[in-house]
C-alpha cells in the first residue's frame, strides 16, 4: 500500500473516531499488522475510503423509497453460498443513533 493511501486511510480513521466519544483508534505496532481500525465497547469498525463503492447505489435506491424519516437499509448476501451470512448497510449517522440507543440500554452512557 502506498504512503499516500496509508495517510488517506489514517485521516479517515481519525474522522470516524472523532464522530463518537467512545470510539478509540487502534494503535498498530506496524502498518502490516492485521487489526481493527476503530474500537468501541460494543462494536469493531473497519474503515474504508474508496473513490467509488458500487453498493452505495443500492442504498440510494432504498433511500428513494424511504418516507417520513424511516431509516433505509440494504440487506445483502453473496449468491450461491450454502448458508450465506447476510450483511446490512446503512448511513453512518443512522448507525450512530442505533449504537447510542444500545449504549443507553447497556448502561454505557450516563446521560
């Protein structure tokens, strides 16, 4: 990975960490170390910054159907897998709202 890509990734990770008070950036011993980018008591976050992400078009489609503040999700799976694991994609702010609700229920927020 080029130094420019490493710097871009690091800056994006820092922005993600700044978005929530319980997010912490994992400090790698070396860049080649395999580890999560951002830590939280309830979630592990892998950050990706790309020029284009094809699946964003799916989310935009779901959002075009969303009414009255409903949260748009895209549920995806890989075809032709025996027992495929489903994944959900949503906007970051919607995920933060869901996480903050879960934190309150689990006593991680004193608000």
